[in-house]
C-alpha cells in the first residue's frame, strides 16, 4: 500500500444515479473522517429537479460535497480532478458511451490514485473474456488488464451479476409480468447471479472499509444465484398465475443478434444465455462468508408484487 500523498482528500464517487446513490446512502454515514465527494453532470449540479434534487439535498445534508463535472471531458482533465483524491469509486455505468471506462481508468492510473473501485459491478469478465458479442464486456475485460499491468494504484473489483430488477425488464424479455411470459436464456438450467443496487451499495461500503484492507482482489457478492427454470417456479408461485414459458436457445439468440447487431437487448440476451461467467455460487460470496443478509429473487418479487 502506498503512503498518502499530502493534499489529497478522501473518497470521490463518480455518479449519483441508481447505483451511485445506493453506494452513497451506505457510505456517507460510515465514512467518518474521510471526506466524501460526488461527481455529477454539470446540469444536475446546477439545476436538479424531482428525485435528483431530493437526492442531492440529502447528500448535502450528510456533508457530501457535490461537484458538477462532465466525464466526457478529456483524459488530462479527468486526471487533474482525480489527482485530488485518495480513493475513486466509479458508479457511472455505461451511459457515457464506449471507451469511457478505459478512459477513466487510464486517468485514474495517470493521477496515481491510491485506490480504485472501477465500474465492474457486473459479471465475471475474466471468464467471459473478449468476443462475447457484447462490446462493453470486451472493454471491461481490457480495464482489468490495465489494472493488473501496474502497481501504483490498488484496485478492488466488486462482481455483482445483473441488477435483480433487470430480470423483470419487459424489453429484456426474461420475465414480463404484465404479459405473463417467461423465457429461459439458453436453457432452463442456465444460471445467472443477481443483486439489488441497495445490497451492492451496502456491500461495496463494507468491502471498502474492511479491515484488514482488501486490495488487488476481485470480490464476488450475490443477492441470488438462480437458474431460469427456478426463476419461472418462483414467479408463478409468488404471483399465483400461470405464465407462458419458452426457451430461447443460444442458436436463436445468436441469429437474433446477427440480424440486429446494434440491438442492445439482443446483445444482453445472447450474453446471458452463455452461463459461464454470468453466475457464481452464493455460498462462496463475500456476503455469505461474512454473514450479510441479501435480497434474493423471491423476496424482491414479493415486495414488488405487493406494491
């Protein structure tokens, strides 16, 4: 571990969206003497509205500093702002466009940030590797190679699987509660790991603050690891309704992707049909080993269905 450089502040969180706010709600009350700063878009910082305004007001009330900054800025500008902090925690997601995660990572390394939590809150990109048919997965694999190829910045990757809610996103096509349709990706036996943003925020905070310090590791967490067949059973039991069920085979999904290579959901369906790298045993996760309770699919759906 490198010694702190004078003049650097505590923790910089990139983004205050769904995951960023989940992290900040868990982290801000626990950060202690470490000043927490969050980077949001210039527009959000200047004139937030609705839920965004309420979130930023809560953050200010917790003593979190809010800075408006465009992550589409050049690498040198990113380096200059990152250089003011000891820890950078990246919650930006893929919305900033292709290449952004590599650019942010290069800027973090150039700034010699002590500790970096990259935007890797997803699947196991080491197992997925390159050529999955999902370009952002290729970029995530390259981010890992960048981090491993240097020794100045400690890194911690938190692998979470898919957001639990995404299983129920109609456009994704796995569970459509309104139309009562269910699709297994690849086969009914194919598994997927899922975690809610709230659990990710809480567990990421525990990992960041853990003693002894976690460094240069991939830490797996999970709300649930479930097969699509088991998911179908849970959905029908919780809703008390019969769903129309079918498997979308890998061959079908690859053909769909070939016919519409720019269709983001077709890419995701093809990727999550592969199985390998998309799941890990819950019993082997950080949360299970350390006794942190998480929300499984059934508990998530029961709460959503009652609402």
